[in-house]
C-alpha cells in the first residue's frame, strides 16, 4: 500500500532506473570524471543557461548546507521561514557545519516577504551581533505553497540592497515550476537567485541533488567544500545518469504534473467531508488539513501520513509521481469511515 507521508516514500521512476542500469555496463572515471556527469551538467545548462556552475551531491541536507557554506562565514546569520527545512528538519547540521545563526521568521503559508525579512536585518556592522548574509527560501514552501516570480524578485532586490545573497531550497522545484506553468529558469536564475539546491529524490530519483550556482563567483572553492563536506560521490555517474533521465523528455515535468494533479484531486475530495478543514492553499503536491484528533491514528493505520502540527491536529498529505486515484480514494474512504 502506498502512503501520503512524503514524496520520498515513492520508489525510483522506471526511466531513471533504466538510466542507472545503462550506466552500469562499463568502467568509467570516478569522482565526476565521466561522460555521464558531463552530459548531466549540459542538461542543467540547457534549462538554466550556460553561465552556471553545477555540483552533484548525495542529499538535500548536503546541498543546502554546502550551498549556504559558499555564501557565509561563521559570524553570519541566515534568515529563513521558521518552518524551513534548514531550521527544523536538518537537525543541527547547518549550525554544526556553518557556525551560523539561523533566524526563523513566522510566516503566512510558509513564505517570506521583504517586510518580514527587513525587520530581521538589524545591528549591521555591530560586532556583538550576527551579521545577516543570506535569505533562504524553499520553493515549494514547507506548506507546499509556491512563491511567484514577482515575490522572488522582490526578495532578491532586498538581498542586494543589504549586500546579502538569495538561496533557494528547491527540493520540490519541479512541482513549483508546474504550478507556475514556467520553465525552471524563470523563477530561479532570472528572478535573482544566487544559489539553488535542486532536488531529485522527491521527483523520482533514488539518490542525488545538485547545487547550482547562478552567482558563479561563489563557486570558486566549492569543489573543496564538497569534498570536505563528505558529499563527493566516487561513482558519480550513478547520480549523473539519474539527472540525465530526469531532465530529458520532460520527465521532471511529467512526474511533477501528476503529483500536483493528484493533490488537487485529494483537495477536492477532502472538501466534501464536513469533518475535514483544509488549512493551506493547494498549489503543488501537498495538502494540509485538520482532522478530528480521535480519528487520526485509525486513519493512519489504513494509509500512513504525518501529523504536521500536533497542537492543532493539522496533517500533511504528500502526493508523488506514482500516487493513484485509488490511493486517494483509500485515504478519503478511511477518513470518512472514522469520522462518521
């Protein structure tokens, strides 16, 4: 039985698994010195333009922490939504490896605004206070909401005004692109993002993320930082081959489109249940809803999901590239049954 706990629960997409198998037929160079990695970098340049730098890593925490390490010094602070992955779901990895202070900002629907950020840019040049250096946003947000191009541009303008950088955690970047009906470049590089963590595992890959530098001056020492951060894969072709498949034939878009569509279908069906309250706009592949507390565990036994906020009984339901209408019906039927 499938689950709605996370899009990480899904397996490997068959086209990606085939690409990994194809990369397994011969001896090639290690640590990225191979044709698969060269092709994957070219794929990224097809989507984002030529003047970028791309580095492949194992996971999202590695991508975020190392990307941020290229923009900060240990006396800096990073301004992010209070629910940002770097603030609540990556343990203390950012603090341990960056030495920076993360300033978590309460938000509406998980999104930062220039006004919220500017309130936290204080005591500039005061040696007793951490110096704000990065604005970090998640696209999609932790509430599966989506920043518009205009919203991202406004944050970029603010960052430049204060000699700061704009970082994007793009673990679900494909879902955001589909929601915006745009390519991958328009709301990243063209909107003023400096460094992007490009997610693959939530969209059908087995393992692998990418750190993409649009501000290429920040990438000067990144190959050393990646090695020091234990994120340099010896058999890198097996990460690169996955990205080759994901970024070819619109697979990234097909996978994300299906996941987003399933979330909209789930929203529609949940709104028909009087015991359920949708709490966030459904803009990508996640649905957040309050369920009756006494029924949650029974529903979880039928099909698993996470309780997002235990105080309010707000639950998170994530759809993936292989979520089916049958899966959604199973969930909705269980909620209906135990809410009767």
